[in-house]
């Protein structure tokens, strides 16, 4: 595995690879890697000639400074994990490589995606996501971008970003299913912050999504949402939202026959977790 810390050096190397007609698969991460990340890299390895992983904890997408400071940084362990899946290239930039002197932040037209669910509870978050992904796409110029479905709304935002940039014919967006622990908890870097009691409670998020799926046929959407929020609150969660939305727009559905997705965001003692589950 080749490690690059300088953006221009990585871009030069990848230009040479593309000149040899070698396709590039890209997995952007913020580190604290888990099997979900590694499965993305494994899929990219099967489908593309060169697999690039980036590790960069992006400051512009944290609307809570304390959350940014507490985000787990485990670079040495991450490198060992990347070696186990034969990742070809690791991009490990400093902040000034992503946002160099003179960098001017752009505003991206994300429509209503920016105002609902995560957009509502984390104002500015998705603009920060778009800033970093735009820069990384400029540097890596991949043929395919691999993301996990756990960040459902973020996947939709990045799909919108690719369209806004006019790159939908150049970059394939490949979204792979959420990987879960044996008790159903969605794999996430934030899980490292959970203590033993919190870790025992956390799978209730997935259980609330399964409840929505099993009760969809017989109960109203409002009844399902209220029951799920109430149950999570009783188990100690501070619930930001539990919503059932149109799977294509994340707006309220007009009826239960549409493609639906249940999405939840809730905190345990300040550690915020998200999850989702397509319902039909």
C-alpha cells in the first residue's frame, strides 16, 4: 500500500495509472475503520484496478466543536486494517491539503435534502460534507465512489453533489448495504465511544426500525413513529427524530404504498447515533 500525504503527489500518481487505463475506486472515510469500511474497500478491489481510501476527519462538517474534538483517531490501527484487505493507496492529508490557503468555500444547491432530518438537526453539516467530497473528487478523480447505506441521507446528498458538479456520467456512485454487529447495531466509528452499558442499550435503535417494518401493514405511520420514539425515550435515548419517509426524497409520504425508509437519530449521554432501514 502506498501512502500519500500531499494532494498533488496523489493526483500525479493517479493520472499515471489512468494513462495505463487502470480504473480507480474510491472509499472516503474519517478513519476509526471498522468492517463496514473494509467491505467497501473489498468490493472496490473486486471491481476496480486501483483502490484508494482516504482518512480525513473533516472539520467543516461538524456543527458541534466538541464532537469534532472527540471523534476517534486511530490511524495506526487503521493502516493495519487497510493492509489486511490489500488497499492499494491511502490518502492521509493534513487540513491544509484539503483546504489550502486561498480556498473559498462554495455553496451547493441541495434542495430540500438540506432542510430535513439530519439537515434540520445539523445545520451546515451537508455543506461541509459537500466541500470535502468535492475536494477529494478533484484530487482522486475516481471512476467509482463507494459509500455505505448507514448514512442514507448523506448518500443522497453526495448523489446530488455529483449531479450538481455535472459528473454523473464520469463517476459511478455505488451504495452498499449497512453492516451490523451480531446484535443488530449498525457498525459505526462512533460506537467506539460507547461504554459497556451504552453499548448494551444501543441495539434498541435497530429494534425500533424492525418494529416499524413489522407493523407497517397494520398500523398507521403516525402510530408507529410515536410508539418508536416513546420506547427509545424509555430506554434512555434523547431522540432527535424517528421518521418514516419517501425513500427517494426523504419527504413525508402520501401513502404506505410508496417506497419507504425508516430513519432514526438519537443520543445516549451525548453520543449521537443514526440508523435507517428500507421498509418495502
